[in-house]
C-alpha cells in the first residue's frame, strides 16, 4: 500500500471527532493469517490507538503507526474527516499537540503555526514577545513576521506586551497567541 486512503483508514481506525481519540477496529480474519489476525484483534481491537511522542522541538503529539508507517494523529484526523491529508501544516488552536478534537484543528501555514506558539520557556519577562535589555535597562517588544520586527523600547514589560499584542493581532489575526 503506497498511500494511506480515507477508506483504508476508516477500516482500521475509528476517530471520535468530539474527543479526538482514535480507536482500533477489528480486522477481518483471513484464513492464511488466522492466528495473527485473531491475536491482533484480541490485543488491539477496541483499544485506543497511538501514543504520545515528542517532536524535535520537544512538543508532544499523538503518533499512530499504520502498516508500520508512523503518522501524526492530527494529520490522520484531517484524512478521516476530509478525505485528504492537509496540504500544509495543521494547527492545534489551544496549543496542545495531543488534543486532536476536530474543533481544535485548523489548517495553517508555517508563519500562522508559529504565531500560535506558547511563550518560550526561557522567557524571563513573563510576557510573550517582550525582552529585557540589560544595557539600557528597558523592555523591548519584538515579533517574528518576515524576520524579526522590533516594535520599540518601553519602561515596563506591560507596555511592551501591549505593543506585541497589537502587532500580533494585526499580522496574525485569529492565529495570534498572547500568552
């Protein structure tokens, strides 16, 4: 099997769009593989499929292997619901890569997907897009849009964050995340 199809996926897995959970379906028993098929059905059928795996950037996603090929759960959800894999990226609206509820998924390009990232763990200001400059003891706001755009220097992190939020709304619209 070269490419996974919606039809084959629906024969193997049930996707609950309200919970985002995938469940293995029983496979038909083939006479020549009877023992294997019965063992597979006993072990997996009716159970949740997939496991949490971390990506290169340490974000957690659901991975499901079908015919020994790994797939990301959110991409399988798109195939299951629409009949085709997303042409670009899939964005988790709430930022949780393990939440594959259909109403939490949307198509996005790379810039939109990055705009919806949570605040970096090494951020010391406590505000997304706000950095402290030790040299002049001021806060500055910066947004990544076609390269980094400097939004100005401010006396307080709150002022800098307001500038970031305004720019994020303008550049990223519904994909903007402020925290």
